[in-house]
C-alpha cells in the first residue's frame, strides 16, 4: 500500500494506492477486484456556503466532498501517474496551481523507498 500525498499552502490531501495482492476496499463503484492497482482518494470542490472550512495560507475556503471514485490500473506506473494527476486536480479545483503542489509517495511500511514515474 502506498500513500500519495499532495501539499500546498498549508494543507494536504492524501490518497491510497492498493498494490497487487493487497485487498482494496470493496463498495459500490469500486473497480473490478482483478485490477492490479487500485487508487482511492477524496474528491472535493469549493462552495460558497456550507461544506467544511479549510485554511489555505491567508484565506479560508469551504469544501464540499464527493464520494471517492476508486480507479483500477494494470501497472504501477499508470496508477502513480493517475494518482499524482488526481491530487493536483483537487488542488486546482480550489485555485492552487499544479506547480505549487508538492507530491510525495510513501510506502505504508515506511521502510521501502518509492519512486515517482518519470
């Protein structure tokens, strides 16, 4: 299991990548259990009222969350590229440009090094 984390302007978003042989969550909309890699992460967008308040440096934004949309992939490279894109997209939805988002990938066992696809 890998955690893909994006950080920008004092906040972060972390999703989970289940690897081959690991048991990914099962719920309505989850990918076929035969998928080698399964990415699960929140999706959100900014709203004018309601939602959850999140502080971004000097401003507050209100976020509404959508149900996570798990996605299945055949290769680790495809899954990591999609995970990074997903995280950057969520930050873009609240006005934070892609270049401002720092991405890191961490193994759940904390001992294994993880390389991002190039």
